[in-house]
C-alpha cells in the first residue's frame, strides 16, 4: 500500500505571482518615480493617505490577471507536483474582483493544477496541510503544519520560521524532506 | 482562561442559499414546465444533453447573486455565531463567475460574518474545522471533524452521517452539543 502523499499549501501573491512588481509599476505610473519594496515597507506607505489611495488598484477587475510568475516557480511547482499533493491557498477574499482573475491566472500558467486544489480564503487557520509556504508571518503563526517563510521585503527580520529565499531553495528544502521521509 | 470556541464550517448552496429553487425556475423557463428536485435527481437530468446545457447557467455572472435564503437559516446562523467560530465554505471554484456573486451575497445577507471567514474551494478535505454542515456526501467523507448531512433530494438514502433536515434541526443539534460541552 502506498503512503498518501504529504500536502503542501502554496500562497500565490509574492510567492508564485509577483504582485509587488506590478504594484511598484502602478506606484511609478501614479507618482512619476520608482521605489523599492524595502522603501515601501520601511516607510509604511500603506498607512499614508497616498498609499491607501494607491492600494485601491487591488480591488480593480484585471489587476491580478497579468502578474508575472516568480523566478523558477513554474519548474519547481511542476517538480513538487510529482511528489506531493499541491493546494494553492490565496487570501483573496478581501478583493472581490481578484478571484476570477486569480483562477484564470492559475489555469493559464499552471494548467496541471486542477481547480479543485485551489482555495481562496481570508484567515488561513482553516487550512489543513503538512506544509505552508507563505510570505506573511500571520498566516504561518496559526498554521498547524510546518510553516515555511518565503522571503519578502516585509519579513526580513523574522526569525521564527524556516526561511526560503527563492524557488530554488524551495526545491532544495523538499529534496531534503523527501530524503528524510524515505530513510 | 476561556476555552477557544469550536469551529463550524457551513456549506452555502442548498444549505444556506436555495440554489435548487433558482435552478428549477431556470429549468421551467427553458422547458415550459416545472419539475421537482426529486424528479431531477431520480432521472439523473445532469447527465442528459439537456441537463448539461441547462447546467451552463451556473457559469453565468449573476446566477448566484440573488438566491433565496433557506428557511430559518439567518436566525440560526446568528444564534450559532454567538457560540461558535463560523466559517462559510463553498465549493465555488468550478464556477469562475460565481465567486464575486457569492461574496456579495454573504455581505448582503450575513454582514456579521467577516470576509476573512469565507472560503471558496473545490476539494473540502483541506478544511480544518470541528463540524461541517453540507448536503454533499463526498465532502463529509473526507472531513476529519464531525460531518452533518443537510437533507437534499440527492442524499435521501444516505445513512452514514447525522442528518439535519432543516435549520431548526441544526439549532436543536447544537443546543445539545453545547449542553454536552458544558457538562
């Protein structure tokens, strides 16, 4: 009898899809100059009136439809898919119009992941999985499995979780896990 | 120290929202005569070419926006909300356009339930909760908590789960659970 495959939950924004990149494009278009995500978080731009206004773009239909894929994400998710049960878990619920866009984005870029394995939620404590890869500490804190922190400008000082800086490090981490599981 | 509240996951279609009622309206409009859900399931209408064509309505924007609320659902969910952590868990992912409609429907009819407690998914085995109220046996089979079968025309012969015929029976069931938990 085969052992059931372990389950990995993957966050979308700034883990699979480069939301920050598009947001900074939007910032540049509106403000006339480009900033970095580090500058953005160091200066808590979302709390300023300007930041609040710019954040409205996240509510617009189409905003999430054409985000770039993060480097090496496609190849590594294809590899993970051979060894694990993969669920996509995005806290999309705040943004009413993002959901059809995100579902289309998955179908376009990751057609091998069936819609039945996609989850749009808010509070990720409802998710039952063995691993969660996420850039937001709040999601990892309530997660009962092994939380893996995907590096982002807003989490550089966080020390409580295994950190994965990019998708090649995701692959290396799970190569290690598969070896441990096999031994 | 307070014990954390137990968590109930509630299905939407044909548990909170009367999808069958609207579907039968649609059937009548297209075919010129009304049928019952019992007739619909007994004759496996979804497998017929006609049924497949009629089912396309589920993919249309707006179809899920104006479903009637099931009898006594609002009052009982308001009551449950005082005693339990409530999550809404709908297998909406097949229907791309249903998601904004379903989110709006929740905001309109159940504004006390925050968007962070709404989940749209496909395979409900990802859900971590103490109870799941659902009309589909496939969702209860993979659920690790206590599965509660909400009666519908397609599940009348099912015997494996505690059956709740309507929202008044939901209330009575949880009154019993609260008494047990308190003793």
